[in-house]
C-alpha cells in the first residue's frame, strides 16, 4: 500500500555551494521530462509521452516533404520499438550525431533550408534520444551513409560506409525507456489518428504504418468528411487552400462548435490565435455576404471546421505546442478567411441559403432559450451563492499559470459517502469535487432547454464553466467517478450522454475521463494488493499466503485513508474519446435510445459482469 511522505519543515536542508548542480542537456531532459514532452502516461492517452516522441521523429520526415524532398514515409512498430524511414535529403553525415544529441543543433534555424517547421528549438529528436532505452539513426546521402547507436542519450557506436542502392533519407529507430515511462503500451488507434492528420495536412504524401497506407488528395475537406461520417452536413463543405493557409468548414445538426487546428502540421489541441482568427473570419464573411449582423454564437453553433496555417516563427504557449500564441496571425488570416467565405457563398447560392437558414434557426432557438436561461439563473441565485454540491479547488482554472493548468481536475462523483472520502484526501489546490444527487436525466433526444430546466445538469454546466462554450472550461480534466456496479455504470452512461449531446467538443478535445478504482483488496499481515480485475485478484491470491479478499462495490466502501492514493500518485484515468464525430449520434441512439430489445441482445452477447 502506498504511504505518504511528510514534507520537511523549513530549514531542514542545508543550502550551500554543494546544493548547486549543473546537468548536461540530456540529463536535464531525463530529470525534467515534462518540460520537453509534456505528460508521461502509460500510452492510454493520445497525448502521452511515447506518442509525442513518435511525433517528433515523424515531424522531421514531414518537414522534408514540405521542402519538396520525399513523398513517402514508412513507419513500423515491433512491440515497444518504433522505426521511421523517410526519403528526404538525409541529415548531413558529418553532423548526424550532433543533430540527435546536441541541444540547439539543427538545420531548422536556416529559413532557406526549412521554411515552415514546428521543431524550431532544436530539442525534438534529442529528447527522443535521451528518453529511449535504445536509439538508432542512419542518414543516407548520395550513396554514402552514417549510422549511430545510443542508449539513454549516450553514444555507443558509430560507423560510415557506402551503399549505392540506398535512397537518400533518414532512418530512426527507438524504444521508449521504461526507467522513464514505467510500464507502457502503444495503441494503434492513436497512431492511426495521428497519421491521418499528417495525410490530410499534406495532400499527396503517403504514410505507411505496418503495411497500411494513409493518404489524402483533398486535404482538410477529407478530414471533415471522415469526422462527419455518415451524418449528412447541412451544406457542402466550404474548402479553400491559399498559400500559407488552408481551411474547411460546414454545419451539422449537432450543438456547439468543433474545430481542428494546425500550425506547420502540429495539431494545436487547445486552438490559439489562428483558430480565433478563423472563427472571426467566418463571422465577418457570412455577415458581409448576408448584409446582416448575426451574432457569433448564431453563426457558429453546429459548425465543424478545420484550419491549418504555415508560419516561419510560430510562438506556442508551451513546449508541447498545443496552443498558438502568435498575435500577428489575426491581421492577415481574418480578411483571408472572410474573402474566401464570401466567394464560396456566391458560388453556391443553394448552399448559402442552407447556411443562412441554419443561422436563422440558431437565432430563433437562442431567443426561445433566453427566458429559460434567465429563469434558471434566478432560481440558482435563490438556492445558494455558490454552486450546490461543488467543493472547488483553491486555485481556479482562470487563475492558474499555464504550467499548472494540466493539473486541474474536477471529479463528478456518485453519492455523499464517496464525495466525502474524495474531499478528505484530494489535493485541495488542483482537485475539485462535484457530488451528484441520484441519477442524472437521460438527455438523449432532448433539446438544449433540458439543461436549464434540470437543476442537476445546470449545476454541472455551471461548475465546469462551459455555459458559453468550451473556452470557459475551468478544469483540464473532467473525471466521472462512479461505483463499479450496475447503478454506477448507468450513471456513467447518462453523464457521457449529457456531454456527447450538448458539449461534444469536451470529448473531442480530450477533457473527459473515467476514474478507475480497485475492485478488490487482497491482503495478509505482510502485504496489501489492490486489484482492478478478476485476473489481478487471482494473481494476488496465488502470490500471497493466507490472504483475505474484499470486494469493493462502491467508492464509499473504500476508506478515506486508502482512497487518497487512487486520486493521487496512483490515479488511473481512462480517456473517453470518439474515432470521429459522426459516430456519436449512432452510439447514443443505440445505447440510450428506444431500441431496447436490440440493446438487450447486444449486452447479453458481449458484456460479462461481476456484480456481487
């Protein structure tokens, strides 16, 4: 069982010359990994470190394609080891070792050689090298090659030679270090998703992963078509590709806004100045075409769009480059989008009318909702100054510096007993608790006014700060924490339905999670093991002599002293995600709709439960 170490009191350490340390660059990467690749993780989330490492290597291959060298990238994975082979220009042989091991060394500082690159800080491949148990790189140029092998960033061997048959390019193979990442596993779905993004952003490029091809001819229009799936858009996708910018958008019958934004091929999950400029440009273009002053929320509700730009010197708000901060983007991107939207609407009068009717419909719904919203707000004021059932963290999301935003979490927990245990053991600075009251309303098929008429759903929305959109989200992670029984699973599904129905972008952007807590405790006088499955329980029973077994039916049955570790250092979160937006409606209809017999048959055929 995990134990907590008490912090040392003031003055308990000696601060003198011996306290000052100087690390070389690769040691610093290993010691402060989060500064270079963000989160570590176990491979269960697409933003976990191992996928960032793969991205850094593939980004270099993409840069070669952007510069007109090489139209194919081959990626292979053999268990934990991944290799990437491009057919670009190849790293200059005499600088190969420096380029993968010396910080701030590379060709991307030279605008004549690399005009539009994400990796402008000279860190990417070096971080992969430093964080790999084994790292190998080979460069092929004009019939010659140079290869070097490393272990945890330290050079082991190198050699040069001749290979007249080898095409120019670079080969990289690496195995993420278990000393850094612990136990991890690659998920092919996450890799596939990333490779499709590369294909959409680089029309004509072919990426091959373990024999499967990823290729796009229509760029961002193909991305939207894949995301929408079988759901028919309200009008044909508006798509424009002009020099340093490409964008596409349309409207669906869903609520909210969904955007996919990129800078130099980097997926900016949190948007940024280019996404804001894109949204503004659409609004200005529509209003100028229609000679109206529609509000932004009416024009954009139900929109799905994608924007990709190329910049020579992009400024990001963090090392992991999830949000663009370059302020000069707006001056040229807003008018570019505006003018292209106007042209597209003039070219397609039928599509333009469908768009305008969607906006007018949004406007009518908003006005109808105004009275309901006002009533809900007045009702909330009478109940309490603060949001009922919310125990907030001390540092609100809006007040956090960028470095701390990834730490903020709110748990939506079932019942007073579980909520009480969490409140006692949480990190009061970064973890908030919202205690649910009974089972939430099934919102499948309901209109947006359901949020405001139902007190519980309204308070959840207020607690998260998303009434006016995901930009107001107060917490980086929204975690559903329910009991591991039938009622708990039902509540979980109802909450997922709520978010899918009204706040789809929360899921698409990777903010929604499920909390895993142990199902069993197996212990004897010497050792205690917590098990998350029957297989783990059986393994523990075989390993411990004379153990007793406790089955946890609900979160409230786990004592606060035990529970602390499961929302602390040993927290296990399962991300809630979708392959594409189009599948959301089909899933909700199947699992939450009125097709009871079909759903019952599916559950009987596929679900094995262990309810005691």
